[in-house]
């Protein structure tokens, strides 16, 4: 069995490469290294059954090896990254996804799309079920990511309906863990880094907005299980434990032993107010739920950041 992991040098992608190799699956990792990093996979470069190809999914590429499954995780994913590369983000979701779907067709491979909770936008339904169509501002600054992922989902379903391609869609909610980039601007690396370097913790808006954080090992196990199931309709993957950013900041302070103050900054445009996955579907069809508590996961993440600060 061989998997192609597009975006395999990224944060979740590189953990997925590790997980697949542990399961005895060979891995071809494709990444253009715009936001991914070679150091995330440097420990794998001499591993049997692992191959890295530096390539951009927006350019057509053939793979000489046979491939049984394609995971598409190739896209900038943090708001800071996708706002810095808006056109590349749209192209990755549109042309990139289409190229990989064609590759899946030619290899008769399963195709798994890493979509996002951002397809729900600033949701009016809570917690978010897969049946909710979302509340996305199509011309707001976040739309380059949200709409690219929504278009990817539409493309995937069209390939499924037109060609009978075996497809899966994972809607990934906020995920954290080792290998997040220090400077990617997301709340988890920001607050941990600030706490470890005795700087005030930056809270955007009132800090009452919520997110639900899933540890990365739980996420990759969910993706693997989804790959092995035959349901083409979207599945939420995430941890349903919901935190306000104020509560999350308190937890980071407690676990790092830091006494730094909070500083308040303006809320980014269209920042979703509440986000929490309903994971009933994943529980039912994948027999999956997160196993790593926020304390355990954050301790591991803090240790990892501490070793690099
Ligand atoms: N946020 C914050 N301080 C930071 C970075 C982010 O309060 O230093 C907030 C951000 O406004 C959002 C939440 O934390 O409400 C999660 O942001 P992140 O960028 O991690 O991911 P998102 O879920 O928005 O894609």
C-alpha cells in the first residue's frame, strides 16, 4: 500500500507521514515548501518506504510509483499564511485539488480532501454539524481560504459523482501540537511562545470567542480511519472541548508556570465567534474520538516549544 501525502512537509501532513509509515504504508510526500518545512520530515528522509518530492500541486505532475490513496493537505492553513499568499491559497484549493483528483483517477486511488471548519465561516449553528451549510463572507479577507476549501469540496463531490472516484472529505477543526511554526500567527504557538519568553499574551478582541483544540496525533488517526471508510460525505474531525481564548490563555499560563499579563488587540476581520465540532458522525462511522486531553497535549506542545526557544 502506498499513499501520496500532498502537503506532507507541513504540520499535520508530516505527522500523517509518520503515522502512515508506522502502519506499514509507504509514503510519497509532495510539498512545495512554501509553508511546509523540510525539517518536519528530515527524520524520514532515510526511512525505507519514504520519498520526498518538492513540487507544487498547481502544476501537473505524474508519479511513477503506483499510489493507492492520495491525501490532499497542501494549502497554507494559518490566517497569517493564507492572508500573505491569497492567490496561491486560491490556486492550491482550485487547480491544485483538481490536479490531484486527476492523479487519483489515473492511479485508481482513493482521494481524501483535508477541508476545514472554516467552510462554516462565522457559524450561526452551534456546535457545527456537517449538515450546516455555513456563513462565509465571500468577499472578506478570509474568503481566499474558506472559499478555496468550499470549492475543493465541490470539486471532490463532482469527481465522485461524475467518475465514481472513491472520495472522502475531512473537515478539520483547530489542531495543535509539535511542529507548528513559531511564527505562523495562530493562537497556540503565539501564546506558548509569549509565555515561554515572558511577553504579554496577545488576546484579539474580548477573548470571549471560542475554539476547540484537537491534538495532532488524534487528528492523524481520524484521517487514517476516514481513508479506510467508504463514506464520501464530509466528516468533522476535531475535539469538542470548547474554550474561550481567555480560558485558553489561563491554561497556557498555568501549564507554563508563567505570570505574564494579557494584552488586548483588535479582532481580525470576520474572526468566527464560536467554533466547536459536533463529532457524532465521526464517532459513528469511524468509531473515532479524540483521546489526548488538552492538558496532556498542551504539555507535550509546550515541551517541544521550550526545547526550541
Ligand atoms: N487569537 C488571539 N491571539 C493570538 C492569535 C489568535 O486571541 O495571538 C485568536 C483569533 O483572533 C481567533 C482564535 O484566537 O479568535 C484562533 O485563532 P487562530 O489564528 O489560531 O485560528 P483560527 O481558528 O482563527 O483559524
